[in-house]
C-alpha cells in the first residue's frame, strides 16, 4: 500500500481538496518517513514538528469549511537552508549562524506559504552553498540515497535526497553553477533552473547579476510545475523580476501548470556530451549516448551539435568569484577560523582578479550568450548530461581529476551546468535511469531564451515517453535498506572537511 508521503504532490493536493486525504495524515506520514530514513542520509536538518502540525490542523479546518484553497494547500515542504524561514533555524551551513532564527520569511517562502504550503523543515547545504558536495560543520554531510557513503552533490543536496526518499512531496532549491541540477542528477529527482527573475529572490548581493536563481525541486515534472506556479511572480525587491506598466510579466500560474506537452516530432533536437570542451567521465558519455539513441524516434530531427562556449570556464570563474567576494570577504577577514575551505578559496580567488579580469569575463559571457541565440535559430532544444561524473564518495570534497585529466578549480567539474548558467537560458535536470555504476543519471534539457514553458513541456513529454522503461525511467532508492542502514553520522569525516 502506498504511504501518503509517497503520493505525487498533485495527487495529494487533489485528494486534500476532495476531503479524501487529511493534511494532518499527510504530515504525519512525512514525519514517520523522516524518522525512519533521515539518520542514514542526513537530508533534513532544522525541524519544528509542532508548528507544522498546527499548520496541518489549520489546513484541514480550511478544507472542512469549504473555503478557497491554494495550489499547495496542505502540502509539507522542505526549504533549503540558504533561505530564511520565520521562527525556524537558518544556518547557511555556517557555524557563524548555527543558532540563527530569522524573524521573517524570505520572498519565496512567503509565496509558498501563501499558496498553502506547510514548511516542515530545512534541508542541508554546503557552507553558504559554495560547492557541489553537501557537507558543513553545523549539520555534517548528506549522503546519496543510492549509497550514503557517496555524494548527493549540491548545493541543494538535502532537498534532492529528501525528495528521493519521499520525506516531503516538494522542496526548494537554488542554482548558480548547477546547484539545483547537480543534486537532482545524482539523486534521481527533477531540478529546474528557471530564467532569471521568474522566481523572485532578495538575497543576491549583486541584484542585477543573473547567475544565481531560485527554483523548484520535485519527484516528477508535473509536481515541479505545480510548485513553480506558486513560486513564480514579479516582485519589486528583485531587480530582475520586473513588471510592465499595469501588467505582471511572470506571475500567472497557468503559464507553468499544468505543463503543456509539445509534439516532440515537430522539434529539432541538438545533443552534446561535452560542449566541445568540458571534462566528462566515460561512464557519463556512454549513458548519454544511449539516451540520444532513444530520442531518435521521438524528435523530428536529432543531431550532434553544440553552441560555442569558448571562454566559458574563465568567464564563470571570474563572475562567480566577484559575487563570492562581495558576500564573504568580511567573514573571511574577521572570522577565518569559522570559515571552511571553500569559502576561503573563493575569497582568495576573488582577491586575485582585477577590474580587467571582470571586464573580460563580462565580454566573454556576452559572446557566449549571443552564440546561444544563433544556435537556437537552428535548433529548438539542446540536451547534455546534467553533470560530468558519476557520484563519488563524499569524503572527496571535490573531484581533482576526471578520467585522469586534472580539473581547473574545485568547481570545474560543474562546467556542463555553468556554461548554461552564463546565458540565462532555462534548463532542467530530468532523471533518466541509472548509469553503469548503479547511480541515477540526469539529463540536462536546455531551451531558448525565455522558453521556460517549452523546457518544462519537453521534460514532461520525455518523462512520459520513458515512464515504465527499466533503463530510462526514474530510478528509486532502496528505502528498506536505508531504514536498516547505520547512521551516516557514524561515518568518518561526517562533521567537518577532513
């Protein structure tokens, strides 16, 4: 029998509206799952079960009164621990904020609550989201649900693992160099990076910089679209989320929910396994080629092609360092003993650049953006692997090599994701079976400028086409094995960076 926590979010929401599922019952099911599985993987961190229970009872009472219900009414949510939640500890994975309890919600959290969502708890992150391995000295490491000794990626690693293990039906994430897409790929769930400004945020220190965005994470595409419909909006606090005179640009829920499935046979698909220059592990290349073959009978045209991303590594390194320097220089200078290796490395790197480097990086970014525009004149959709390697043990803080080739930086292995970040194009990581090592494989789907609805539609169509396929359908972790596993906290190196 299916547990309530395992129901798709949209199904649970429909049953709640029909008075066939109590929000209290759903919440208690999620709490039981967290109690059983979380010790093995450490996905959920700060929790306030009493407040969540009060919210579920209130949601149930609203259903019984017959009042209008929001899109997420009664659905428990996991909120990434980079987003402030009123009354619930928010640490950013840093000992500097280990006891920080905000007195307000951030814009995104406010929107999710307004849609009826119930914040159940926070999900684990790397320190300040810097890095794609979810480890910190406050809560420790998060393990991959397919093998807790391996990485769940990051920085939205806790959200991805919580979803894969059915701890919550929906969870929030954010993405700069793939922080939504990377853990989605490693854990077998869906992570969506929308066009900048679609989901308003207020924490970017460089407000006009489009590299960092907020977005939804879910177990499948329709659920993700449901969550996005509640998150998308225009808001004055985000310079990239603007409004035309007397008309909102992005806040209409029908744009995203339900997803509109296109006729794939009418679309021109381009496929690249490395953008012509990224380091990509052989196991990833082989799985990707199999997926491209499977797409051959679905799309009108499939061809190997890539936009020109020359200079992409340099551009991302400098622009990313600029943001990190603005956010963290003071912390590293004043409290270096409270800062982990990634934050220190980011600040040191940023201090080594000049305004000349910044100017060149911005020019390279613009050139890559324009290459993408010309590329999408001749192609409708682009697919790539979402991430360059199969999961490795989380004790390895970051990959120093890929198939014997050294990486440039501690985040160079994320190039498949950050090349797309530079352009601002919408993209998604869709789970497409397992690789030959037995870990989930994520397919990155990239659409044209502003093509959010199209990317979501293509992803939903591919998900539907591959459903039930043992090789290409969404993989599920062995929950019974996780429930019986020893706690991840007993593993060497769990709390720290050693």
